């Protein structure tokens, strides 16, 4: 859908075409973001691994970080060191 819209925009460039294409892009991104919690609820960790491997709209672009592979921010304390009784 995005590719067809971009092709049309390239064939007949106009301000309305640019606004329409950007609106389509934003709408698709918002729809994907709204569906992700439901997909996580239904498929759990399997969806997390899938989302970390593929992109949202284009291959490898917009991949989600799998929680099991997430790296803490630089300088963040180690959770093991913050355990009670230490």
C-alpha cells in the first residue's frame, strides 16, 4: 500500500499527495502499535521473538526489542546487586 502510494506520488507529485502518503504512513504505524499488545497477549514470548526479528513495515526496519535480549542502559545498576539483603 505504501509502495503503491509512493509510486503514484512519484508519477504525479503534489502537496496533497505528500500529505496523503504521510497520513497513510502514520495511520499504519499507529495501527501496528495498537495491535501489538493484543498480539503479545495472544502469542506471548513467541510474538516477542518474531517482532525482534522482522520490521514493522519494511524488513529489518522498526524491529521491536525482545525483552529477553534487552540490554540495560549504560551506567544502569545491575538488578542482582540491588536485591534485598545485599
